[in-house]
C-alpha cells in the first residue's frame, strides 16, 4: 500500500484556487462535516476528517440553506465517483470542486 503524504496532496489540490474561494470551500466542508452542531465528526486513523453519505444528506441544509437530502446524496455520489461507502476527505472535496472554481482557465 503506497504511503500518502496528506499535506502534499492537499497543497497540490489547493493550487490555482483563489484564497477567498478556498476559504469558502473549506467552510462548506466543515458545515457538511457537522461542525455547526458541535458534534465530534468521524476521522480516520491519522485524524484526518472525512465526509460520508450521511454527512452530505443530513448537513446539506447548512451549505445551501434548505433541507434537501436528495441533493446531498447526489452531491455525495459526485464526489465518490458513483460509489457507496466512500470517505471524502478535504483533498478529494477540493479536487472535486476545482474544475468549477479554478482561475487557471480565466
């Protein structure tokens, strides 16, 4: 199993994204993670936070302003490449949004 350098991967994912947009993405990740309810969310063995389908379905209202579990599920499937039971970390979350917010093409 290859060793993954989380800091390096996260740094690479952040390249080309304006700081203001990046802060918004990170806030959205925290809201989906369950941060507004002050509940200690799930992390993996290294303490890296991740999102599951449940996070997207239950907490999407904190990001878009309305409760819509179906949209949360669809968004989760987008980030999970169509698979169930995938853990979405911050790096994967940023990489999923990067094509829509990157200023490389502008």
